[in-house]
């Protein structure tokens, strides 16, 4: 049996199909929401419109890659995070599409959250499927979160720490847009940072498992005003995020020794951050870029789990 995952975040429209027997992703597709040059994202009404416009064509694309008649369950991200009051209108587009698909096919539909989809995609991509059935520390680091979570698979998610102000992805995107790159700017900031060979000592603000990143934006702006080149400032920004995560992880591991540490979210696609953190956090798991950034893969995996259709998680 196949399961379909649908995710309509504030960055991208994503679909994925998971083969429950083979335990693998059959196909997936993603379309970034169009953002005008110089802007930092979209209004929710515009995001909802773009998702609604994109989903029918993307379903047709999936149908060219696999047999949609074999889909036996649908999963969809219905809100950003598994906490009370979490809501964004852009997820309505995915819920409406999933509901119509499930009703037309007379198959079950399972609602989950965008964050749990990130967690599931990261757990799946490690290849260590036992992680779905044990406790782990999971970082969800993106344009809308810098969350440190204590998770039991993707089912139970307990917040341990976060940023008190700016999120990591916002710091990266604001720097990138200031340098003239399109939004989201993470890939361009990473490319620019790779050009810098200078050694950098990052300065960060972390207390226990809580951090502040608004100062990072101010530091980067001041460096640019003082004439520092773009590659240096980009590298500084990414290393500060890396050091912030290292310190938060260190405190978490003191309280929860021996747990694996998994990094999810679009910011974790950065090779520079990955290398920096992996040398400093024992037991860290990073995943390939397409599993780290916004996607529907984890949603499709969770649909298989909820439908008790994936044998490895149904024992």
C-alpha cells in the first residue's frame, strides 16, 4: 500500500508518496512559494492562494510518477506545531485537498502537524528506524522555529527550549535579503560563507536551553556597515547558529544523558553548521537536505504509521 503526505507550509507546497511494504519514499515533489525580490515571505492570504493553485497540478505530476489508485491513506499537516493555539491559515489548503482526496477514494485521512512531519522525516532519514520507538532530543531549526524538543518518536513532543526572539532561519534570511539574495536565502548565504577561509570565533547568547538571536542580526548588520565582506559575515552568522545549538544541546544532554540528538529543519541543510555541530555534539544525527527542509515525506511516513500499514512500526 502507498500513503500520501501533504504539507502546505509558509515556504513550500509539498507532496510525497511512501511505499509501506518497501519502507521507502516512492516519489516526492515540492514547489517554493513565490516571494517578490526584497520581501521577507508572504502574507497568509497570499500563501493560501499559491498553495491552492499549486496542489492540483502537483497531484497530476505525482500521478505521472506512481499509481495514485494504490494510495490507501492520506496524511496532512493541519497546523504548525502540536501545541494548543498553534494555527496558520496556509495549512487549510493542504487539509482541504487531503479531505477531498480521502473522501473521493473512501480512505482514511490523518491530521498531524508540520513540526511532527519534520521530526518524522529526520528520524526516517537516519535509517535507524528504532528511533521512532524511543526518546531522542530533536532540534527543529527553521524560519519559524528554533526549538529543542524531547520526543518519543514523532508522537510525543515536549518543548525543552527555544529562542526568546528571532528564529535562526529568520536571521539567515534577513542577512541574505539584505545582501540582495532571493527569499528564502539560506542556500545563497551558505554558498557565500563557503568562500571565507578566515577563522571565526562566534559570540552567542545562550542560557541553559534558551537562546536569543536578535543580537546576531545586529552584529551582522554592524559588520557589513564596517566594511566586512559578505562571505565573512555569512560564515559568522552560520557559525553563531551552530554554536548556539551546540550549547543548547550540551545542557540538554546533561539533563538527558545518552539520548541521540537529531537535527531537523531547513537551517540544518547548511554544510557549515552540520560540520561545526557534528564535531561538538556526541551522537548527533544530520539528514540529507531534502529531508531536513520543508517537505511532506514525514507526513506520508506518519500516515503509514497511523494506519498501521508500515510493518516495521506496527509490531
